[in-house]
């Protein structure tokens, strides 16, 4: 992907932004339109607002799925056990990474009661745009977390400066779904409360001062945590944080009601704000400093699939939006796997609440028409814009070097630029869009506009079979289970099944391939067997936190799986 000059739109009296096209570009009779908006970049501590036109995402109305939610007067996610410890971004504009990671750590803790310490350093240095200390947003990181995933802090410790991306860490989780509550407007307090009460803490932004308002900057930086901050402002947010709760009864200079917010300036700043002994939190009046703008939350994830792959062309994720003046658009992407793969998911971005999304996978596309339907998943819809993953009912088996074509039909509630792309490398015959999917209406976005349609497919490589499996169709009597629990911190159990009596070895290795512990090394009879690992090496010393592999060898049957030890 290469950088390019954004095509600036002409803002009509209606507020619609219509793309301006170079004179030498040949477009079909119904040419797509590009939505763009110019936005001032605020000075600040690490949040840079997206440049997309998302003014329709106001967060002022409660979605139907949340109607009837009875959010209480006071609520604190810390009391629910959903919040991980305070961290410190230091003298680096990386608040966007800290708030994004904090929101995901809270989601995993809420879902599984397992505390992860994930790497902000990896997030700030390894995302496609290499934002580092220069500031960024969850929009960039949602793309990175879905493409690559999350790594542990122990593998890539935080450095408060611009350093080289550490590519040697194993990923532990992958983002599948991320939802937007509001864009460049402060959402209704009750809407934001209902989301937090239902889904957990929310990533958000606020203005914390600057050269235009040094008094507010000084007050915020010296805040002690023993009162409610209050500051009406029209300034763009410049700092990302995590809202963990609220109290409607708290008084301040402008009235009553305040958010409880987790910051990333360490425990020497702020206060405990009504819970526990750990400082680093602040109270702030509803709407003050424009808190609530650019709110979002992670909604779904999976354990990192060591045996899987995600294929995509939108390396930068969500950069631009396209449409035909209608709320419906068709997008298409061609993918060619490098090895045999079982496709399990189709993933994409949406920039509005949607009424309908249909997903298809085809075997053929000649530039005009699709053919050879392999799979479909119809009638999906989402109450929020964001990143979404649709799981197919059955995996689609695709052979190496055999191309397939993923089609996503998006119908928005109101926004007429439904298709998301990033700025691409001008590759022809790869990504297309269409107003209807009819033959002859497909527009090669890479060729004509140097953009890539943001549709992705995810899958896993077929598991290796033993010699017995290959010679005896249907026989699957040799197996190795995923360890349980995983991750673990005391001990974990691994089960395996043998078709017949066999010499068996079951060995734990570290990421360097070094042998850590032999769990089984003997003849075992046919049947199911169990082995435990207590997290110690062959010398009886505790193994360090991290990712490990365990491998079974039983005759010609060999299989390796991954597990995570947390201390």
C-alpha cells in the first residue's frame, strides 16, 4: 500500500460530500462517490480524531436492543471486577493505545475472569500507520488487533518513546468485533450509561487543555481526585481514556452528575474516586471537556489461532468511504490462499447502523458476474458502526492457489457511503464495488481510485492427519485436546486419544523450541489418557509467563498445540 493525496470532496448545500475525480479516470455510467472531511488535528496527549465524516453517529438515541435497560444512579465497573490496574504512558502521546488496550483487557476479564496484561508498546509500534508516540485512535488499532492480535506485556514491555516494532512476540487474542457509540459529538448521558452497564467500560476521549486553554490544562494535570472536574468547552478532544462508571448524585460547578474515568498517567496522579486503594482515576462532569466524543467498545474476540490466517487487502483498515447516493452497496474482494485453508469467517467494516448485511463466497468472478456460490450467510444486522465478523455455518474448503471471491452487501440505516476502503496500491482485478451486483456494474476500485475494499476472510489450515487416518478413510482415533484451563496459572490438563497401544511422547516447548518438560514418555494402551503440567520445568523451577507449545508423538501421529501460562 502506498500513500496518496486524498480526493477532497465538494460540500453541497445538502451536506452531501461528492467526490471529485481526475479527468483521466474512466468511470462507469454510475460512478461511486467518495466521502471525505477535513478535520483540525488538536494538540494534546495522544488522541488524533479520524478524518472520516461520521457526524451521523451522534449517540443521541438509544438503540432498540438497549431500550428497557435500567441503568442505576451509581455504577462502577471496578466493583464488578472488570478493571485491570492503572498504567502510565509517560512522556509519549500513546493514550490511544492505553485506552484501547484497557478496554479489551476489561472485556476479557468480564467474560472469563482472567486478567491479562497486554502490550501497549506493541499496539503503538506495530500498527500499520506506525503511530507510536505521535498519537492515534482506536480506529487504527481495531484494524491492527483484528489483523494481527494482542501480545503480552511481558514479551513487549512498554517504552515511552518511538522504538522499533517487536515482531518476535506470539499473539494471544484476536479482535473480532468492535462497536462505535459516538463520533464527533457528545452522546446522550443515558445512552452512554446504558452501553457501559450492558457491555462494560467504554473507550472515550476528552479535551484536557493546551495552548488555547492553559488554565484547564494545569488544573487537569494537577488534579488530586478529591472533587469533580468541570470545564465547558468546544475544543476537539486530545486525550483517550476509559469510562468505568458514573454517579448521578455528585455535585460540581455546573450541577450534578459525573463520570468515573480511568486515566493512563500512573497512580501518582488523580485519586481512587470512591473505590479501592489504587489512584489514577478522575471524576468529571457529564459533557465537560467534550468527554464522550469518539466512544466505542470491543465486543467479541477469539483465542489467537496459531493454525489460522486472515486474508485482506485493506492494510490500513478504515480510511475512506464510498457510495452511490444510496444506503446500499455491494463490495467484492478476490483472495488466493497460499496453502489449503478452511474459511470460517467473513469480516468487514460498517460506518452506520445497518438494516441488512448479506455475505457470500463465490468460486468465480470474471470482472462482470459472479458464479459458483460456495457459501452464504444472510440477514445480518448491527445496531452500531464498527468492525464485524460473520461466522459461516460450515467451513469452506479452499485449495492452495485457488482463488475465491467474498461479496458483502451492506444496507445502512441512513448514511449513503456504505462501503469502506483504505488507500491502496492500485492493483487491478482484486477489489470491486457495485450499486446492485448486476452484470457489468462492478467498478474496479483499485484500478480506478487506488483504493482497496475493506473485506476480509479468516480461516484455519486443515489439521494434519496420521498415516492411519490417510490409509483408513473416516478413522480419526488419534487426537490431542486443547489444554484446559487455558490460559492457566497453577496447572492445566491435556488429554489425548490413541487408536492402539503406542509409544507416546508428550513434551512442552518454549517459543525458542527448547524442551521445558516431558509429560509422557512411555507405551500407553489404546484409549483416552490425561497428563497435567504444573507450570514447572524439568528442574522443578517455575516457568515464566508466556506462550508454550505441547507436542504429541504416537507412532506416525504428530500434532502440536499452543497454551498460555500466566503467573
